[in-house]
C-alpha cells in the first residue's frame, strides 16, 4: 500500500515504532490519540534536534486540492509528536486548517487576520489543539477581506514576517498553510518563510503552474526575502492502481531532481476522513498508510533541516568520542 521508500532506516514503521509507539499494547492500538498525547508529554525524545531559532515553513501551491492543508496538518502533528514545539498558521480564508484541527467557525474569534493587521501578537491569538505541543492561529471570517485591505497598507508584504518576529514564544517550527492563489496573503507567507514545502498532486497536470510559482519565489527572493529556500516537493495522493501515477512521478523527479522528497503520500481514505472528525490522520488512524507516510515525511524534513540549521541542543548525548573502535 505504501509507496517504496529509498532508505530502510527511515521506514515509517521504524519511525513510528521508535518515536511514537515503542511499546504497543492492544489498548494503545485502539487509542492512538491517547498514546500520542502521553508520548508527547513524555520529555524523553531521543536525539530530537531542535532548531536554534523558530523555523518558518510555508506549504504552498497556487492550485487548490493538491494536499497543502492535509500536509500542513499532518506534518505539524508528526513534528509535535516527536517533541517539537509547533505553531500552525491558517492563512487561507477557507479555514480548512482550522477545521482540520476540529476548531469550528463558531469557535474562532481571533486569528491570522488580527496578527496581519498588528492588532494582536501571535501568543494572544494562538490556541492549543488536540495535539500536545501544537498550537494554531486560526482563520476567521475577516481574513477573506484581508487580501484587499493589505493592498493599501504600508509594508504590506512583511505583515506576517513582522508578526512572527514580534512573537515572544519560542516555537521550533511555524508552519503556514497558504491559500490556493499567488495573492498578497501568499506573498506574506513567502516573505515570512525560511523554507517552502510544495505539495504536488500525482495527476496528469501535476507540473502545471509550477513555473509561475517558481517565478514568484524568485521575485520574493529579490525583493522581500533573500533567504527563502525550497525545502522540497512532496508528491501527494499517489495511487498505484492508476497507470499514470508512475509516469507522473518520474516526470516530477526529472524536473525537480533531489528536491523531491523520497516519501510519497499515498491516496488513502483515512486521510480524507480525518478532517470530518476534526483530527489529523495521525490521531484518527495512526496505523493507516497515510499516517505512516506523514511520519516519514516529518523524518525527512528533520533530516533536511539538520543540513541547513545548527541545532540548539539535542535531548540526549548523541556522540561519545571515547567509543573508538579498535581495528
Ligand atoms: N493523500 C490523500 N489521500 C486521500 N485524500 C486526500 C489526500 N490528501 C488530501 N486529500 C483530500 O483531498 C482534498 C484536498 O486536500 P487539501 O489538503 O485540502 O488540499 P489544498 O489545501 O491544497 O486545497 C481534501 O478533501 C483532502 O481530505
Ligand atoms: Mg487548503
């Protein structure tokens, strides 16, 4: 069911087994939510490398329905599950990220609109989610008007970046879910971000629109945010029964090379059911192929991050120089 993975060391089974569920019991199998909660409260996360300073990741693709929100929800949950302190920011007026964490429209009073217009700090509007260690800045109805309102604001592209810089709370990761358009809200996300994750749905038109996204990235680098990097492209909704899937995957790998994550997210019904239960798939069905794929993606993200940022510390001594091997 799950797509092939390149490195045996980073199989989802191993990752889940080691990081989340080292000693499974029948009770835990039937209650992954409880299990994740307990494990995340447990401070012992072997060699989790925390970034020195909050890393801002934006999940972006101007096409709708490619898996941005699903990736933001589940990558954030997987990072929190291994002990990271995570913030998610819903920057799409549709508010699917907020719904995905079970926060109904009625329950949202303040959110990303308020931080963009400098009325509130992130810590004043962020609320905890069902996932321990994971907070959210929701999207309220006002956000639909923010696009137009921003146009006349001073430093309109920097609103989100400045809000994140003002925050006194020390998150390890802030993950931004972007709207399906290259608009002023998306420009704010790209200006605030250290790195981008681009979900591409495995379909015939997967690469359509990619060149305008890359042009926008280049423009943002030149004008607003020279450090903006592309961490990776993640293939989503891979369906092995669809004969096109393999060809599309090869095309995307040819186009993006190493930038494509090894992990491929399979089409999985549990992923699509989870939002209606107000839960990430990791809580809804930890053993599903979708949950395991997102755990594996998180392990790849952590690995790629380790190449670009110095960790603040690790939770466990990872190196013991006295253990030199005798030849
Ligand atoms: N891997 C997957 N398997 C099955 N359904 C998926 C998968 N990824 C996303 N979906 C479903 O596809 C729809 C679009 O995904 P979403 O993450 O909301 O895309 P976007 O945020 O890019 O618009 C949602 O209904 C979601 O539940
Ligand atoms: Mg979305």
